[in-house]
C-alpha cells in the first residue's frame, strides 16, 4: 500500500500492537476524544482482532464511522479491502491491525488504489515488552519497524526508558517514542543512561555501547567535546567499493537487537591522518574526542571521532562476546 500522500487520495491510519497493549483504547481516544473524524463526512474503521476493550459500532455510526471486522488473515486481501472501499466510499480509513499478522501483508499490498498510509502508531505494554522481545522478537519487530510513533504505556519510575529507546532505535531510527504512565500522563523525564553523561570522559563498556551509540546518534550535541573510550572493531577496507576516504576509518561494534537476523554494525567515522595503518577488521581500544560536525558519511552533521589514543586489542574470546546488545 502506498505511503506517499497526494491530494485526492484517502488517508489510512494504522494502529499496531499486541492484544491488551492498549491499541483499541488509543484508537477510541483518537476518534472520539480528539475529534479526529471531524474533518471527514464518512470514515471506515476496520478491526482485525477482538480484545478486552472493543469499539461500539453504534457509537461510531453516530459520528459517521462505519465499522467492519476482518478476523481471518486469509480474508485480509486486496479484493476484500477494495470491496469495502466500493461499499462504504470512506474519506478516511482506520485499521486496528492484528498483532500476530505480518505487517508486510498490509504494506506490500498493491492497493486499494486511492488508499495511502499516512500514519502508523504502535502501542506497547511497558510491563511485558522485554518478555515479548525475548520470546516473540520477530513479531514485535515487525510492528515497531513500520511505526511512525511508538507509545510505551503503563510506565512507572522503574521503566528502563533508555533501554527501550535503544531497542526501538535499533530497529527504526525515525520513530517517535512516547512514554505514558499508568495514570495516562506523559512521562517527559530524561532517559536514564548507564553512565554519567556529565563526566568529561565517558568509559563505554561493552554492556553500554549500544545504548551510548544510539543516544549519541540521536543527541550528538550533548556529546560534542566529550572524550569517550571503548573497545571497537575497525571497518577499513583497503580496496573495493567499500573503501573509505583518505584519513578515515570506522570504529564500532556489531549489535544484536533480539535475534541473529537483526545483527547490525554500529560504527562512527574516525578522522586520523594514519588511518591507512589501521587494519580492516582489527580490534582496538579507542579513546577519542567527539565532535559534532558535517561528515560525508552522514550527508549532513553527526558525531565524528578524533583519536586521543589508539591501542591494539585482543579479539574477544567468543563470537558471543564480540556482540553488544540493547539490553
């Protein structure tokens, strides 16, 4: 389904989330409390699962919203959606998607022709997120990867916001993250990091690398001028398509979000006159000053590392120890 809105096309709003994650409650608040349908004469709400909280078709009808259920994944087809378009002729569509269905079923669908996904929101129960990530990582990744906004609800003072944020950003860098407390208020407290951001020199352990990397990429200005040190794996091919510009190598780590298929290299450019002497795939202890500046690697501004010292390091003892994690 198209995701580029054009004039005259029908906006589609998608609600992702596992059952009991607060998905229907959010949809209700959006439609009833926020007056989201006021600008449309007729809308269509498609529900793909039954939860503890349900939509009231009669109440929806009062504000010009038709209600349809599609409970079987095999029935969620282009033909079915096109028939709903022909029958109800909506000006906007809301889809409460089933949390166990692949998001590709919706996003890779070729039509209906006038439907355009303009926003997708994923609700996540903060109290069960880590359990789902561990046991149903592929499913929850599917939803978070597509979402424009991810709402962690049922948060409290013990919610590890920085850890959750790193998990999300490892899958979906563009997503906006909202933390909602159990009373419905928004938690705007700064994310707690596992190191002292106010220190002039930050010692980044393997356990903290993924969190630090994501926070530095998202908030590079607060690291500008600080010194960091970490164990890094070098990317510095001497030839071929991946060869870097003179005086540059990349230092980083391979990180795993929830499963082997999600492993990705998280690295930053290092400016160093003798970069050619740093071996590709070598391990180093890097101490460097962070500068927030323009870099071709980012096609804009971002964190760039300038070495204070570079020391050869031993490769970790096992493949598992070579990886860093978002938890």
